[in-house]
């Protein structure tokens, strides 16, 4: 049985800033392109162009598909990036053929682990399959 670490490949997709528009001291918006579909919070988002909006007053970030009402919002806070590192990045995990949004970084702020529940569910599913396979021998 392969461990969960071997089955789950980390697919880091650093999505670089295409354009940066500053709104009145409250929000910043960046355009990004994600080349594959992905899941977050039980929803599937298609490959394509997205806006990422950071709201400093609410300490949140919103990911919104362009041309669609589909969006996802989460809290962000100080993270591991050095204070001088200012980039926008989406980080993904790959489970089987499915990309899971792991985190959103906007400047020096970053979300918590967004795919924790999905990874735990996959781990439980793998263990159940392993038990079933060993029981059928």
C-alpha cells in the first residue's frame, strides 16, 4: 500500500500577477489564469481566468471566476512569506486526477489550509479500500 504522501502529489501553481488595480485603501484586485479545474469547499471551479480580491478591512480574499457568479471567500492572515515578498499565488494539491485548492497567498497574507477536509476524506477512503482489499484475500 502506498502511503498517502506518495498518492497525493503537491501541485504548486504559482499564479503570477497579470494586473493590479488598487481600490480606495480597502481592497486590491489581481487577475490570474488557472490552467485546470479545481475543487474548493465542495465546489468545482473550471479552468480559466479569475479575479482575486483582497479586502484588508475584513481580512479576507475572494476568488471569483470571470464571466460567472461562482466565487469563494476565505480569511487570510500573516503567514510564512517574508514581509518583503509580495506576490499572489494559488497553491494546489493533486489527489488522483483532482486539483484541490490548498491556499491563497496575497502579498504577505495567506489563507489557512483550505483542502484539509478533502484530504482527510481521501485518507479515510483510501484506508477503507485497503481494509476491503485485505479482507478479500
